[in-house]
C-alpha cells in the first residue's frame, strides 16, 4: 500500500473455473440446435441431479437466484398483505422478492457470531399477519435450523431457505434447503457453482415443486396443451447453455468443496490467534460449510485500525476480497418513499426503515472482511498467505490510521 513488497505477487486461482468439460457440453448443445430447455436434455438432467444431491425430487432450474426466491414464495402461497420475516444482513434480492409477490418484508437482526438470522428476533417480530420466515445461510453457514423450524412449526409459518451462499452446506447431517418448504440457490458468476447466471428451487414437497414449475413456465402444466395457462406465471426457464455448464460444475463440486472446507478450517484456527480478528463462528451442528466467501470480523480497538483501511491494505498485499452487504434497511430503495413504486405505492403497514436500528447487522456490515472463495481454492500455502497478510497489516496498523 505504501510501496513495499506485497505478501502475494501472483493471483489466486481464477474464478469461475472451467475445463474442457464445459467446452464439450456447450458445443454439444450448439450442435444439437436444442438451445431451449423445453426441447433439450441438459437442464432436465441438472434438475434431476441437483434434486438427488439434496434428497428431494427434481429441482426447478430457473433464470437466477432472485427468481428462485420469488417462486418459493409464490409456490408456498405467500402474497398480498402477508408479512415475511427476513434478516437485514443479506443481498437486496432476498427482501425484494417479498415485495415482488406483494407481501411485506419485516427485517430483523442477526447473530453476531454467524451473521445468520437471530431466532429470538424472529419470534419477537411475529404478528397476526406473519406468514413466513426466510433464513439466509450467510457465507454458507447454516442458520439455526433447529430453532427456526421449531418456531415456524409452533406458529404455523412457512420456512424458506435462501441458500445462495450455501451450496453443499449441511446442518445436523442434513443438506440445507431441505428443512423448510423450499430452498433457493443461485448460480451467479461468483457462486460456488456458476452458469454465469441461473438458479434453482428444491423442495421435499411435490406440490410445491409442481407449483414452482408452473409459475416458472408461464403458468403451464405438464402434459397439457402448450397454450393452456392455469396460473399467472412468468418465463423463468433456465437455458440449455446454463444447464450444460452447471452439469460440468457439478461433476467437480465435491472435490472443490473438500478443499474449501479444509482451508477454511485452517484459517479459522490461525486467524483467531491475531488480536482483533474474529472468524465467523462455526456452530458444531454445522457439518459442512459451503463458504461462498470466507468472513472475519475486525474489532477496530483490538486490531488498531478500522475495517476499510484494513481491507484496502490486504488488497494491496495481493489478497482477494469482496465487499460486505450493507444492511437492507439502510438501502436507498427502502428509505426512499418512492423506492417501491410502481409496485407498491402505498407503504402503509410497512416498517419505518429510515428509523430502524438493528445494531448487530450494522456492526457486521461495518466491520467484516469478506475474502473471496479463491483464497480457499489453491494450496494450503495459498490459504496461509491470508494469515501472513493479516498479521503484517496488524503489525503495521498504526500506519493505516
């Protein structure tokens, strides 16, 4: 940052990763001229395999992860006037999907250790209008599914899981995405499996899957005349191009996941010894964490510098980082009275987001470092460069102020 020699002088492994498998699959689709999933085979094969991985029936493959959340809400009957509890520390799409189906997002705080939705905050937010809860598995760490499933059962609420970060994550021996009524996945370019874009919904309930499929395919039903439409759906279908790439990504996913898991465990133990550095808590019930990114919290007083100069210094040391999500309740779209127009011109009955205080979410958004998954995808020594860089920056924290 000040002109010295950085810890790393070569980049981390590039992402997305691909090889000749993707190239061969794409050429097969090209030559087949069946580029549309309704005619081709790649998307259907991916749906079958992604569902099998989760122990459900076939997944519903769609255009992106945002649409997968929309469909999860629609397929579980969430609509106009229903309140849906959602954490504020998430990507805007999680909360926006609620508004897209004319429901009302109720944003709540998260737990300091994991960054996942706080079950106590969920229970405190339940009203007579509450119909659903969305759990976000932040950075691949599962939310407390024991407590959330219990809360939803006792209050007769729909539980939806946003698994955009959590490919392969497990809680108490069970794949995330299968605890509630539906789980949504994203295959956007930075995700642990990617088709550039893409998404999927999984559910153990065949009726939820059937409704999601219909809503994603213009309201059609299997076996009916092509121009029969039974529900007000949209065109959320995945293309054969994405299916071709995702099948190749799925073939190597398990080996990549084992590497990420080992290197994240290594970083958890090593970084915790540095003053002011707190890796994301690993709940003992979390059998496996997908690690879309690797998250640590910086205590400015103990570390000797604020998060932002630390982030810039680490980037200058050659360490690959991305940005933390800002709190949803602080986004312009939620604070601007016209932010929901024209979909929601009337905001009566909604939270006053401009005056909302969610201290843990706000603290995490201001103090966490998000290392990209690339730092976990190389060798053990590549991963340890993160430790060397953080130690170096901490030793020189006074120069950052």
